[in-house]
């Protein structure tokens, strides 16, 4: 799967909250928590990619995939899934850095 160009700047966060069973007023708190956790995980993922620690690449990508999927950030979910599956197979020629940057860019378009 190619790297996706995701832009969440026009996402209806109230609708997203309702679709996952929350009250719309909780969306800002949930997204703020997502930002906080994902920033730490992205840093850990970057370190894992730098050292080619496939086990931790997989774990970090899996964590991002889960959070993004829960919040309906589907493109981030798909890219994290690609990283996770590549790490499981220890694909040395996979574009981990490019996917990592694309995920960071996508998350950067999210606003509260």
C-alpha cells in the first residue's frame, strides 16, 4: 500500500465522537489525549526505526494503529498497520522513515 496523504483539518470531530459512542463534548479531551500519547509513541517509533529494532517497531506501530483506528483516523491506521506488518516480517527494505513522517504529518493536520 502506498503512503497516504491524510488531512484531518476538516474532520467533523463531533460526528467522530458520536460514531464511537461518546458525547461530542468529550472529543477535545479525547483528541488531546491522543496527541499526548501519540507524540511519545512516535518518538519511540523513530528510535526503533533508527536502530532497526523490529520488535519495538512492531509494538509502537501497533499502539498507533489501535489509537488511530479507535478515533477513525483511518489513513494513520492503515499506514501504522503497514509498518507493523513490515516489522513482523523484518523487511529491511521497507520505507519505515517515510511512513513515520507521513503519520506525523497526518497527525499534524488534526485540530481540536
